[in-house]
């Protein structure tokens, strides 16, 4: 994987554009908002006045409720492909209709900030974990939510590696059963049963140095803290640990089965 922002043509991440800083980050709500913006943007003439007018229209539409006022939700996030699999900046020079011109200077943070920003996940996640997430999480919404949470990803993998007493190798990703069980674990960022009725899914894309190598109890605490941050509810109590460890054991069993057959 060369690019954590867009590991393949099936998904991408736009967390740093404020995508998840909304009260309703459900797939239906985010998808509808991005679909609307993408449709409208196709017909916007690529000149400063019309692009600024588009920005103001989206900003004033009131279609999203922001959680953290310090994190800007960019008006120019949209789908970059007809299949609605890749999300990103519609002002980027490579985006359809821009003819190679970089219009990002018109966004809230400006072109230089967009060009130079690297999230903590880009810098801190080991390549093997980036590869595991990219292989195990298949859609844009959940990929961006998972890959940006360094502590969650490191701790999930750390719990598994602690049980099997070895580092996960790239070869395990060749087995679909292993990929599925890893995906089920990572997708707790969206499918956590105790948060099923909640619409919030906060991204930890700006949190630096959250992960520390530690004991199994500490790793488990990290996972629950990440889920608490994501859903905005305290899930750090002991009663929530059993579900996490049951899913960890499922992944461990699948990995051991693959290892035993090789």
C-alpha cells in the first residue's frame, strides 16, 4: 500500500476534511450529503466566483450539524467516482472537471495546508497494520473511521499478536476467513452493539501518540476508550470487555487454523 489516504480504487479517507465531525455520521446520512454535493458540483463552472458561491450555498444549507466547532467540515468533500466508492476533495487538480487545476486555495484551510498535512495514522501506524486495515475494511466510510484511529488499530492487532506470540505477517491476508474475522473486529468502530442506536462516529484523525506498548489489560482498555470516543458514550467498564475478547479469540482461532494448514 503506497497511500493510506487512498489504498486502492475501492475506498479512500477524508477524515481530515471533517467528514465525521457531524452529529449524524450514519452511512445513509453521510452518503446522501456527499451524493448531493457531488451532483451539484458537476455543474459548477470552474471559476472563483462560482466556486465561492457553491461553498457558501453548502455552508448555509444547514444540512449537517457539527459536533466540534474547532474542526471545519469542508464544503468540498464529495464522491470522486461514479460508483460512489471514493471520497475526497472535489477541488483537487485530479478531480473530474478541474482539468489539472488546483482550486484548493478556495477551501477553509487553503491549498498549502491540504498539501502538507499528514495525519498521525500516516506517520505512526506500521505498514503491516495499514495493510491489514486496507485489506479488511472495504468501504470508504468505515475505512476512514478505522484507519485514522491509531490506538484502536494498534491495540486490536496487539491483542491478537499477544495471543499468538508472533507478529502478524502479510501472508495471513491471503486467507479470506482471516480477513473476515479481522474486518469484524475493526468494524466495531461502526457495529459496536452497545452503540447501535447512536448516530455519532467521531474520527480520531488528529490525536497524536495515543498508543503505548503495554499489557493485554492496557490494550483492551485502549480499545474501549477508542470506542467511547467514537460513539460519545463511556464503554470503559469491565462488562464490555468480554465481547472484545470473544472476537479477538475468533480471529486468533482463524489465524492458527491457517498457520496449521501451511
